C-alpha cells in the first residue's frame, strides 16, 4: 500500500523529500483500482 511504499522510498533515499498525493478520478479510471506510481524529478545541473 502507499504508506509502505513511502516508507521504503524514504529508507532508500533518506535525504530526499518524498511527496504523496492522490490522483484524479479520470486517471484512476484508466489506471485501475490499487494503482500506484512513482515519479522522479531530476534537479537541473549547474
């Protein structure tokens, strides 16, 4: 479930902020029940 996923991600990436959010009903319709996703946003290189 989502709480366990956030826990696991936090343990693997302890210095990173982990955000959790819900999806819209439209996305949920296509993704299906119990769907979860992980997105990664890479910082700009300076």
